[in-house]
């Protein structure tokens, strides 16, 4: 199945973020899709709330924090 210019542009537009991350990896060998451990200090109230959400959703606390941060980041842009 040959790709014409229009199909290539459509694919590039749809997966721009992925291509940008791969380009960054080619230049720096840093995987932006990988996960790193960080240590942060949170209030007990917040930790308890996160534990409750973890029980309700079944998602790890780190995933809950990532999703909340990413949703806020999209609102800012």
C-alpha cells in the first residue's frame, strides 16, 4: 500500500507527539515515555484522599497524580 503525500501528512499530524518523542530520544537517548521515581512530601489529608481514590478506581496513586496533572496541563494550554 503506497503512501501518498496526503496520507503521510495525516499520519504525521495524528502522531505528532509520538514522532517528537522519538526525535528527542534519537538526539538525547532519554525516553520521555519512561517512568522515574521521585520523592515528594504531601499533607496527610491529601495522602488519605489519594488512598480513597485508589480503592475506588483501582488505579495506583502515581497514575492518579499523573492524570490529574496532565488534565490540568491541557487546560492551561
